[in-house]
């Protein structure tokens, strides 16, 4: 037990740092949630425009965005993509009843929320209007 304590303390420190939004942009988009509630601002990448992509592996349009968003994440130094998986691990369909889907009122996916480098919300999709998706599509078109 004494040997396990330092490992648990180190894990707690890493988890705490991640939860406080001290993220850096890696080679691949960060994947979070697995259906659980999440505070998006804890996962902002400081100094970058952060795109939160609410997604499910069971959603064909979401899968169609996967590679283009990866390329956007890799090619634009000023943009970071964070994938918010709405599915709980045990659900093998689009999980509209997951805690995170209910938390953010998901009725359709893909669904985007975009925060600026200053951490302020720039654009978000709604049921009737998709300004964040329009902005993502504009950035994707500029990559071509």
C-alpha cells in the first residue's frame, strides 16, 4: 500500500492539472467524455481557437468530419480540436440519453462549439442554426 500511495498522488496531480484547463495542443485532437458530463472550459487550449466536436462513432456524418478535422488540427497552428464523445462505452448506437448529451441538449450531431484564444465562446450550433459548423466548413475549405 505504501508503494501505491505515490502513484495515486501523482495521478491525482495530473488529473487536477488536466481538469484546470492546462492543455497543450498535441498531434491528435484530445478525446474526452465517453458520455459523461464535462465542463468544456476545462479543456480549452490556451492561446488557440478550440473547436469542440460533439460526436459518436455511430454517426455517419460525424465520421465524415473525422479526417478533415484531424487535418485542420494538424495544419492550423492556431486551432485545436477536442472530440466530445457523447456515447457511454456500453451503448452501441448514438447515445442521446448520455449525461453529456443531456447536459448540452444534443438533438443532432455533428455539433460544434468554438471558443476563441481568449477562452470566450465564439460560435455554437443550435437546433435551428449552425454558425459554428459554417465556420468549421469555411476553415476546412481553406485547407484545400
